[in-house]
């Protein structure tokens, strides 16, 4: 839209079905989004209108809510779903607080998708070989790129906590500061957009796939969650003596009750399960533990005021609005229904059958399809539409024969 049209308050409308468009560009049958495929209104959030510092000539980006023309939030909108979850907390006098940790890879351009990704050539003229995990000098070869990333984050008002090199080849992680869930989802979305745009300016690509390289750790989007009282800001996970509360236990119990049903919301793509089935600190379970990275739900070491639950299941490819909404909705369900978690695990452990999670997209979608809880918390229209869109993507994947199949199976009798 032109700047003039935007400033005049001209309404931008969008076909309802676009919210269910699959990643290849197609759509499920129109019955999933209304047979007329009428319009939605895109309503800009006045706090999320940004001049894009990397863009020449100047452009701006406005994060919008997708509302029905009658005024209410569209049930197909993931941002709307997250706002509805936050409102359910507020009705109980509570406010969830979240922070995201996003991992990503920086690669050289990959013009041929049949070839593996490669790390870029750094300022030293060499490609990283994977020996730079957690090194304080590990991104020096990409310093011009990261300098502009930092500058653009500051311009967009994206506060960062820590930045580090992760375990993978040319893999990095950012920790965003904790705050309001909708704000953090917006910031996570903006940061991913920023990364990709700035990378292109520097002759690089940023990849937020869950598992872009074989035999290398994948990329996560861990979600740290706590709940405070509205007004006082007191963390309801800790009592006055600094001990865990019943609300803390019930929140974990709700997370455990929902993780298997919601796996397809946390791990939305075929590639997501490459990360989960090769768990380099990427646990595919609903166990919980104090400071054990093998558990899907980890309680980081912290002071009582910062007591929180880390959901380690979502990958970097997850929709931040939907992943945060699903995680918080499960926790609230546990609080409302006083669900008790299983026993905490420590050290090496075997995952009980009832706490294991789907390990393929097909299995995750089948579990979501049977979930009464998902439809109760997010509505049948959203869940059925989501499944329909993801089923199209899964079918498209199965329509292709992979290099592995040709290499390994062609010579079989």
C-alpha cells in the first residue's frame, strides 16, 4: 500500500483463504475458510509500524490483525489466537510472560536445492568447519553482517539479551528479552524477517529450517514461560517462601497434557521431525525436569522470582504466534483444571510411552485431528483448516522421490 493510502486510513482487505495458504502456494478446499472466500480486514497495530532500516528506497512494515468485516478477530488468525489466550489469562487476573530463544544458520547462497547448504566465506577467506561453538570470535568472519543486524534491531526497537554461536556450522542463537507474549511473538517475527533481508544485502542467506544440515544440531525456538498477577506483577509460580506453588505444578501438568496433541503446532513441517528424531538437545518428549536439557519441559536454574517453564519442543520453523499460543493455552488448561504433572526426571532416563510425542508430521496431524482439547482451545474451524493446509504440504512432499531413495534403493532386488 502507498504511504498516502495508509496514512489516510484506507482499509486493506485480504481474501479469507489466504490465512490457510500452504507453503507451496496452494489452498485447501474452500469449505475450510468459507465457501464464498470473502474478505478480512487487515487492521494495523499502531505499536507495530516500523520503518525498515535496510530498505532503499524507504519502506515501512505494519503488523496487522486479521479481523472479520464484522469487527471480531478471525479465528483463522494465529495472532488473534494468541491474543485470545492472553485474554483468558487476564480474565483470571493473570498475565503470562514469555521469552524466545531463536537459533538460525547463516549460509552462502544456495542456487541448487539438490546440493547441501554451505557456510559462507568469511573475512579470513575460509569457510567455517564447525569448531567455533560458543567461541567469542566465532562470528568475526561475518562481522559486517552482524553489525548491520544489531543496528537494524536497535532501529526497530528489538531489545536483545544475548547473541552467541551455537553448536552447528555457522549456527547462531539470539535470546530476546522476556515480556508480553504478543509483543514477543511480534519481535520474533520481525527478527526473522530482518535476518533474511539483511543477509541478502551481504550476499548471504539465513535459514530458519528446523534441520538444514545432516548430522548437525537443528535450530530451535525455545519458549520460556512464567505467569504473574495483574497489578502486583508477582510470579505465581513461587510462594512467599520462594517455593514452587500449586499453580506452577498445574501449569506443567497442562503442558504435559497438551504437548502430544499440539506437536503439529510446534513442529509444523516435514523437516521439523528431522530435528526431533535426531535429538541433539532437541527432546521429543513431554517429560519435565530441573535443568535437564533432555526433557521437553525444562525448569532452568533461577531465583524464585524468575521461576519459569521452558518448552524445548518448538523449532525455529514454528509460527511464533501459534507456538506461544499453544504452549500458554496448555499451561492455562492445567491451571484451570488443577492438573498434576508426572514425577520430575533427572539424569539419563527412558521416556514413558504416555510422555512420548509424534515423530512424523503425519503422526502429529493424526493426533491433532483426534484432539478434543485442541478444538476446545482453538476452535474447530482453525484446527480443521490448519490440518487441511498441512496435509497439502505433506502430500506434496510424498509426491517427490528423494536422492536417498535413488541412491540406496535403486540397486535393491
